[in-house]
C-alpha cells in the first residue's frame, strides 16, 4: 500500500514510519527536510565546509541504516543530533589519524602546500577555540550556544544528566577564557 506524499504534507513521524518500512521517497523527503540542520551541526563541530559536507553525507548514509532503530521514544531531532555528533567525532578521529600519519612521514607539508586560514572575525575565532575543547565540552557548548538548546535538551542528546551538561559548560567557559587570552582576545 503506497501512500502518495506531497512535499511538506507529511509529518516527521509519518515520514519516519514510511522510511522504516522501506519507502525511499519518504526517506529522501526526511533527509531533505533535515539536511541543513545536519550540515549546520557538523560545520560547528568541524569548523570547515569540506569536513562538514563529508560528515553530513556520512550522517545521511548512516541514517539510511539507522532509521529502523529509531523507536520514536524521544524527539527525532534529539536522536539526529546524537547521530550527527557521533559522525563528526568519527570524522575527527579519522582526520587526526591521517594527519598524524602524514606528519610522521614528513609528507603533510609537501601535499598541503598552504597554511590553514586564520578566522577573520571574533565569532569565528571563538568557534575555532570551541573546536579545541574536549569532545564533551565541545558538544555541550555546540548544543547550548550554537543550537540554542536548553541544558535539559542537550542532556538528552548527550545521554547524561542536566547537571553534567552544566558542568561541561562551566569547564568549557574556563578553558575558553584561557584559549582566547592566548590568542590575544579578551
């Protein structure tokens, strides 16, 4: 029994149900509806467009396999945040391993041939500093300040308590002060 879907008519819950049953059009509509959200979260975590696009594509591929595991017990976007953050972390670890290998063989400078761009405004320098935080602190700052989530909603995404999110934010603020001072920002 195929249901005819017009853009914007179906809710996320309806699209998820159809996608879980194998409806490719419903899955495509769900991805299209949430792609900008996925890309925005990935960009804030990674800090550059190319990596954010790689992460977003990875999330879409993972979503195709993982959609069946979504039980609907929480908000879809909360589940999608977690999926995106996990993909971004995996991407970061992959990049770190590749960079370490390249640097170990002295090849990195030869193949890159260019220095990383310096952020040109204070907000971007701050986000660059956020990307230097530990994963949990970075996630908490990204979710609360980048995405505007309440501490309780961020706790759902991070699978921890609200108090833990608050603690990560507190520690991140202390670390960011140091990082920004080192960068000549006050």
